[in-house]
């Protein structure tokens, strides 16, 4: 079964970058399934028996980076309100023993081309 990358964003200005990266990586990476998500509460139904990576935009980051678990990700500043819900849902799923999530944070305002390459490099190193 392919790995799953959940790309969290919205159509709001600055928060659609994960969707754009998702579109690009669908074309170039066949080793994973890429799914656009706006609702963090959909995670539970998508992650059963799969290795999952979350992609999201984060204010205050200097470069794209990998967060190991919801506790580490919680320390960041979110771009939109969905991040608070996303982090809360991840914490609940981790506490329930479902799995520990890895989250790729992309700096707010990043160039799509450079961010896509950074995300692809990180995903390739995980899978």
C-alpha cells in the first residue's frame, strides 16, 4: 500500500500553497498518494493502517522542516484556524495509540517551486 500525504490548506490567501504542492507532487511522486484536506476531522477515516505524513503551512519558519509528532508541531504559529483543530485532532489520535504523525511545515509565503522541491526531498527520505 502506498504512503499517504495529507496536504492541509484552504483557498484563503497564503494557505493554498499545500494544495499547489500536492498538485505538483502527484505528477512526480508515484510512491505516495496525495490528498488535499481542509477538514482535520477527516483524518481518522483516512489514516487506518497507513503511513501518513501531514503537509501544512506554518508562519515563522525560516525553511521547510519535518516535525516529529503533534507535540513538536504545536509549538508553531498557525496560519489559519484549521491548524488549531488539526493539531488537536493529531494529539487525540496519537494519545489513542493510533500512530505518531510526522508533519512537514512549509514557511508561510514560500515560493511554490522551492517549497515543492524541499517537500519532495523530505518525503523521499521518509519513504
